[in-house]
């Protein structure tokens, strides 16, 4: 196979208040604010990126911040749960931390033999912490106030909820290269590139479920990793040949993207690993200033004046 999917690249959700979002993901979850920029399709709003210490693909949760937007509804044709990988034995630490910060969470349970702690962010986005034997703590964010021994180490997986799963399963396996790993009732687990954190996706078949609504507190899209621009062009060619309606290649500065909807209606993206988040600021300066793409730089004063001011321990010009 001349092209391959390497796992999850990033997941993008929708938030309301950007400052509350920063306070939760950096202050409660101890994640690294990797990039502060704007929505390239709507520069009047922030686009916030969180990840590990280096901003590696497979660790990046991003948010379009739309203050005052309506609340979403979780349901089919959505990524309904975003799961982070945590080290084995750390669930108790996280439950204590979530309780101490008045974060809504549910009782832990076992799924596919792994301990799962479900919880929600302040906008109602459904999240999970999953104890993961293969977790790699070497690149966790060490300045987030959480010990590396228990810190979030990127994604574990994502849950796709569908009215019917067969055509989505066919896309994942026959086209994208996933393999079926295991099944629990109506939940099917698929893995790619050897499986493990960031290389796992669960497909839930819920024929009696209602359709979701994409708005605040829901996932907008999920992006899959591909190695480079050449492989991305091959994905564009092959998916188009299979009848999917794809966007042209879009320059997202930190990666290049193509978009399409899978058979159940979820928006998929295939994003390149390069150029990466250090293309416009050094590794030790990630997330400290508002970064704009070159085509918006002439409008910087106008754009910054329209954005709410943000503050945080590492925000400089964004303060």
C-alpha cells in the first residue's frame, strides 16, 4: 500500500467561552496550550489547540470558540466521545482531581478490559480517561501541574455513533486500513498501524438513537494522520474515485487537509503530519502568542481588536 493512515491526527470540537475553555484544559486537565490562532474560515473567532509537550499529531484536541452559540446535541452521525490515554492505576488520581474542581464525571467502568472514567467539560463535551497499558509518558506536558506519572498522554480513541455501522465499517477497513479488533455488544473496536493510543476508534451502532446536532459541546470533525503531501494526494484521488465528495487540499499552516463525509455523515479529515506547530514559533514558545496565517497578518490589528482578551500562565501577546 503506497499510502497509509497512521491514526488520529486531531479532533476538533466547539466551545463557547474561550477563556473558560483554556482554564479547564490547561488548569484542570493539565494539557499544553500548543497554539492560539483564529478560525481560518472565520477570523473573528479563536481556534485553540491542546496537546502534549511537543504538539505531536495524535495528541491534539482543538476548539472553535463561538461565544453565545447554541448548545449541541449528542447523537448519531457524530463523534460522541473523545478518550484520552492515562497510565494504568491513575484513574483514582483523576477522579479526585475532577471532584476537587467540581467537574461532572460518572462512575468508572471497564470496557474491553480497560478502566474508563467518563466526564464532561464545561460546555458538555463528552470526554473519557482510559487507563492504557501502552501509554507513553515521554512527551507529556510537564508544566501543566500534573505529574508525568499520571498525566494525559494524548488520545486513546474516539467513539463514532451511527444509525447503521456497516458502510462506515467498510470504509474504515477496506479503504482506510483499519482492522476489527474486538466487539462488546453494539460497540466495535477498530485499530490501525499496530493499534494502541491514538490508533483506535470505536464504532457504536445505535439504530434507535436520535441524530446529533453539531454546536457548542460537540465534536465538529475528526482528522486522520497521513505521512506527507504525496500520500494525501493519493488519498484524495482514491476517495474521489470511490464516489466521496472531497474538498480540495486546504492549507492549515501547521498541516494540509482534505475533508469528506463518511457514509454515516461524520465529517472526516485527512491531515498531513508536517509542517507541524513549530513552523511559526519555537518549541518552548508554543501557545504563548496569537499566531495568524500570512494572509491575515495585514489585518492583525483589526482581528485582535475584535477578539476577547485571553489570559493564562504562558500567554504573552494574547494576554
